[in-house]
C-alpha cells in the first residue's frame, strides 16, 4: 500500500515539475499600434505630392490590400485581416505624422467585378483602420 502511495506521489510531483508555464502572450496588434501617437492633421494635410509621404501607404486591391514599400518600390500584398499585424511590425520611425496612413485604390481594374471587389475591400480596410483608431488620408487614384 505504501508503495502505491509513493508511486502516486512521485507521478504527481513529476507531472507538476514537467508542466511548463505558458509564455505571456504577445500584445495584440491594435495594442501595439496604440503606442503610436494619434495623428496630427496639421502634420500631413498640406501634402499633395505623395512622393513626400512618409507614413505607411496602402493600396486597396481587388484581392486585398498592399502596403507600398517606398524603399524597394514594391507592394507587400496582404489579406485584410493581415493588415493590422503588418502595420504593428513597422518601426516607430515609419509613423512621423502619428497614427495615419495614406490609402488609394489600385488603378488596375480589369472588370466590373474587380471594381466591386475594390469598393468592398475599401470599406473593409476603412473599418479595420477606424476600429484601430488609425486615421486614413484617402488619396485620389491617378
């Protein structure tokens, strides 16, 4: 009887010793983005030439959204639900105007379905950004 009790105690102790503590979860993207100061429209409203825009620049596409990487002249294509995590990974130096992005619709439209998908994604992206308290400077498509 004592042997069974000892085995039970040993098994229980081993189980507790081997249990790992859960690592604290990383902050969600929205929380990380809140660390960026709120946008000041006085900082960016006067900008007309988007080549001088220094905050993130988004391109709403029929298949989602892209963050335009000025340094590489490349689009980083994302699904709408990947946008906030991608923005949260950007360094603070990418947000000199505060929590604001410029956004434009893609100029590539091959059909009425593409145009409808772009309008739908524009609404989705706008809602995601508004929910994260990120201002949007919508730029006319040229």
